[in-house]
C-alpha cells in the first residue's frame, strides 16, 4: 500500500430528532421521523492524521437543543487519536456543528476556503437568517488562528497531503468544501454538508439551510464527478452511514465506522 492511501473513520458525536419535512426545501410528502446525526471524520495514514471538522460541545448542544451522544475527544480516543498530536484539521465550513471545540487541537494547522472566511466575517452576517448557523465565538476563534499563523487558505481545489484534496462546493454555505481521500477501495468523498443525507443527492432535493440553491444542485454534479461511484460519497449527517459501514472495531458499532471499507448494500450501492 502506498504512502498516499488512507483509512477513514466517521465518528458520530451528536444527534437531533426531527421530521423529514424539516430536511427539505418544500417539505417531504412522507412526513416521517428523519433524524440527523453529527460527525467528525479522521483520515489516518503514513502522512499522519487529518481531522475533518471539529463539531460542537455540550454547552452548544444545550443552546441549540441538540444532543451530544459522545464527546468528540472520547470518539478520537476510541481509535487511539490524541488531539494534542493532530497537526492538520480541515474545516469544511464554519457552521456551529462543524467548527466548535476550537481549542481541542492546540497544535493543528487549519485548512479553510478563502470564501468561507469572507462569508462568515462579512456583510452576509448582518442578516439574521444567514448568520443563524454560525456562532460568533467559533468565527472569532478562527480569526485568532489566522493571526496566530495557524490557518492555510484554499481557493477552489487544493492539496492537503498526497492523496488528500479539498474542493470548494459552496451552496449550503458560501465557502463549503468537501474532501477527497484516496483509499484501498478508491477515492472516497467526504461530502460534509454538500449533501446532508443520501436522499439529498439521490433525489436532487435541497436542505433548507442554504445560501445558494443553484450552487447546491451544481455541487451534487461536482461531487459525483469527484467520486468513482455513489458508494464513494459520504453525506454529512445521515444516520445510515453508521449501518452501511462496519464498526472500526467490535464495541464501536453505531459510533465509529470505517469508510475505507466496502459499504453494505443500500440505495446508493
Ligand atoms: Zn452546515
Ligand atoms: Zn452540518
């Protein structure tokens, strides 16, 4: 196996019960319970450990009426990752559920799109509707990291390490990026919120929290080009990820799963 081939873990840390009508612009004709799970991802290989997103903590969960199922630190510990030693964190976008816990990785360099920082600190944040998914403390923490020389900006596509690239998608948040990772089963695309659920990209529907609907829909096309098959696309909030992929090891079922492993059959498979 080459130095540019990685293992990928999805680590669930949170949960939110909701109805399917809340997950799509225009509602959903089925109107069934359709909860969201919250994840961070770990990419592990010869080049090191790369964390994708930093989630939210218990205080934020209470403020936003979400549930922390297991703190991120414990999820990382379960697969022997010490946050103190992590050197690279990729932030897909600055929403509260992706950019909290901002002191968890004291040594890390953060990778972010230019456009996302401009969006989260500029005139769009004058509008309550657009700033709602952001937390000012998360954004300020990222500004402080810029001033500390700890942020590496990307503009469109960028390489983080051999076999790991980021790609700007936009749409849901103006500077949202996804991450493509080389694995033993081919390139896997961690879509993050470029598709919250499998259902969004499979049916061409759009999650209600959106900056630009057209860019979300174009993003589905981009992701499909980046991934060899639909089975290589990982949605940002779908509980099905935990049943389609095997546990990282016995005892971690429903919590930490391996995305570089072949998924069990589903509509996307
Ligand atoms: Zn988001
Ligand atoms: Zn999200």
